[in-house]
């Protein structure tokens, strides 16, 4: 059955105008923080992003980590608060957080990306913030150094947002740059950290590890879990054939590539804690879920 169709064409439309007290450009975690804070003070806020969803890179990454919430030192204390307190409390209560203590001399918090995405949606929905997604900044109107309005391109036509104040949470000074204002940039390149999942994942080994972990009792000790991790690793291509790796029980050694693969694919980093201790702390069920996610992404 073929439904009847007819040709349509978008009719020319005048630029629509939206007014606000505060316009926030960028709906990543910084923009979300700014928008929620302004709304809590009773301001009318428009939250703008070119992406079709809220959260930016905080929900667009394959591995979610909060770095910078805690200070450096032997006993890192939390130094970033605001919505960070709410996120840690709510996601922690939902079992969607994992703390990596004393990594890089600080505390790093891993989170479930889907849980944070849902938290952001609900937090914004519970306020008067007006999300404006799929809107690309095309021009900025200013009077001297004072910004007056943003011109945005959307699939429904042009839109102008006028506001008394503006927050540039774009991550790369897009608002200031588009306004023709001076911005500061480094003389030498600064390379950021890229979280990634490797292609060519040893799916068979990961599947074997998943199956082996699923056979363990939930209260298994870190030592028992580590034994299972070693047993799975004592198979090609991770079995040490050089004889250089010595073990206490005299069994064949396991190449460091086995653990490097686990850290890179599951944690998004080259090195990590003793894997058995990590699994015991994070939970067997959570670890199995993490492995399932890695297998699904590499399919």
C-alpha cells in the first residue's frame, strides 16, 4: 500500500524573535550548570546548542569520566560543587558511579553515560529553562562591546534570541569569536585527551571473561576474581610464550597486552588498578554489563 503524497515547499518566513534574561550558548555540562544556576535565581533562560540533545560531550563520549571535581594530593577533597553535588548524590544513589581513588594523584569519577543524560534531561525539564536544540549560531549582534542578540539557523527558519546577558559555554569561544571580539589562544598547540574504544577488540577473549565472571558468586573475593582473569588470559593471543613472565604457582604467564586491552576497551585508559580489585569494588554485575557494552560497540 502506497500512501498518497504531494509536493510541498517551505514558504518564506520572517525571522522569529525570542526574548530572555540569559542566553546560554552550549548545552554541555558547563552550559547546563550555567542554565540551571540562572533559572534557580528566577531568570528566564534560553539554552542553545547545535546538537539534537542536551549534554554535549559529557553524554556523547563512550566512556564517561568526571576529572577535576577533586583536588590533587594524598587525600583529594572535592573542590567543585554546584550541580556536581546533585549529580554525585543522584547518580551515586542509582549505582551509576564508580570512584577511582588516587589515580593521577586525585580522584576520578566514572559514570554511566545514559544515567547522566537522563539526569540532565530531568533537571532541565524541572525548571523554566527553554532548550533550543538543533540551532546553529550564524551571527551575533552587538553594540560596541555589549552583545545584544544571537542569530540562529534552524531547520524551521532563522531565529533571533535577544537577552540581557550571555554565557559562552561553547567550549571554544564560539560566541566571542562570532561577535568579532578578541579571544586568547595558545601560541603552541595543546593536545587534549581522547577517550576511545579500540577496533579489533579480542571479542572471543572478552566473551570468555564475561562468561567466566558470570559463573562466580556475587561475593567473590578480589583474589578469586584475579585468578579467573589470569586463567582467561592464559590463552592465545595473550599467553606468554617467551618464558620471561614468572608466576608464583609456576603456571604460564599472561602478556601485559591482555590487561592493556581490558583497560583500554573497558576503562578507556592505558593502565588501571589491579583488575580483580576493580571488579570486586565495582561489582561483578556492573563489570559484566560493561563488557556487554564493549562487545556491542565493537560488533
